[in-house]
C-alpha cells in the first residue's frame, strides 16, 4: 500500500507587521490555536521582488498585509501554497483582486475594527474647527497675543448645534458612528450614498441627500466615508468643491485618492472652502513639494485614525478570526 503524504500544515506570514505593531505593544495570542505565524517581517518590502520572496518563506498558505501594494504581477509569482490574503484593514484597493481570482486566492479584509476610533477622530476635527483650536494655538506660538487683548476675534468660533454635517458614503459602520456622535452634539446630519433607496428620505434623525451636489451645498462640514474605487477616485474634484460653502470644512479619514489634491489646493488658496482636515492623503506622506504642507488652512495628520492601541489589538484579533473562519470552510469578510 502506498500511503499519501501527510497534508502540508497551514502557516501564515505577516508581510509587514511593523505597520501594525510599530510600538511592539500588541499580542498575537489569538493566532496560537489557529495557525503558526512565522516569520513576521517588520518593514515594508523594498520592491516587488522582495514582496514575492517574503511570500515564499516557509511555503505559507496565508499572507497578511497592511496597506502595501500587492499588484497582479506579484500575485502571479506567489507560490502555489498561498490560498488566502488577509488585508489587515478596511480598504483593499492596494490588492489586485482580479489577479487573486485568477490564482484562486481568497482575499478578505477587516471592515469594522476602527469604527469608534475613526469616528472619534472625525469629531475631534469638527470640535477643533468649530473653536479654531489649531489656528489659535499657532498664533500664540508665533507670539501673536491679539486675540487675548483685542475687542474681537478674527478667527471664527461657532457652536455646533444646528450646524450641518454631510456624510459622503455615510451608511457604513464608521459613517453611522459619526452620525451618532454628530447628533449627540446637536448637529443636523445628511447622508449621501449610492446604495440608498430612492424612496427613503428620513430615518432615525438622519436626512438623505438625493445627490452629492445637494449634500455639498447644504453642509457646513463634509466628511468622506466611501471606499476608493475607480468610480470614487477624485470624487471631490473642482466641480464638487465649487458646490461647497465658502465657510465649509472638508474632512477625509477614508482614502486620499477620493480628493483631487490640485483642485483642493486651489480651493483652499482662493477661499472657496474654509479648511480641510486630512488624516489620509495621496500619496502618504504627500510629496515634499505638495502645497498641503504649507497652506494655513490645510491640517494634516499621518493616518492616525486606526492607530490607537486598542484598535490595533482588535484588528490583530480580527485577522486571526478571519483565518480561523477560512480554515474551517466558512470564510468571512471576503472581498474576492
């Protein structure tokens, strides 16, 4: 009798774990009963060849990645053992899904792990803007004490009650949480979403715009909460910005490519809108020559929305959960 060789055990490789565990504060205990993890590469791959080489370490069946490009040309060179790619995050526009389908590789993501953290960052931006927090701080740091002594303030401060926030693509988990927080401080919420039933106009204290143009024209704050796809790339372009109020604030915690940067720079310089708060940019970081670095009404943060310790631990645990579901034959959060 010729016996079949034993099945090759499943194994997992983190292609760039340093983006997740950059402070070495996370634990990976959730993986112990699921799949061996070795190795864990820390830095991003230096190039495509490096990415492919990492995918071959120990003939892994599972690759975990975080926001690095995984092009089709690399996927086609992955070893035959690879049958699952887990994007450790919500967005997956960095992975060539068509090439993964061609190879029979399942791709899944983690859609809701940063719901509270990102929504809280959006509210932070709104609160900071409403009291001109950063502008006031900058003036004091520059030695200008005029707003202490003068009879009026030349940087506007407003209450949020009654102000309108428009959520572009706001029916997902993060947008829904932003809606809850905004309503808690008395704001009017308008949601725009392509998947919205046309007959629906009001629900649970939320209004629904019939078009992006309607949302932009009505909003004091516009916050983006849609994935980056060919249809949404540069969704906020010169035409969209021209629809916004001159006092409006644009907030992006989703993907940098949703905004046409050159059009945004012009809008900020010419006062077409009041300010932009950008936790994401395209690319990240922006190129050294980008005007976003120096515009006084452009406020940049280095994609911090998901980086709280608790949020990252939740993400790691959810990645292990995705792998467990896949190995048990009931994959979850599948995007391809």
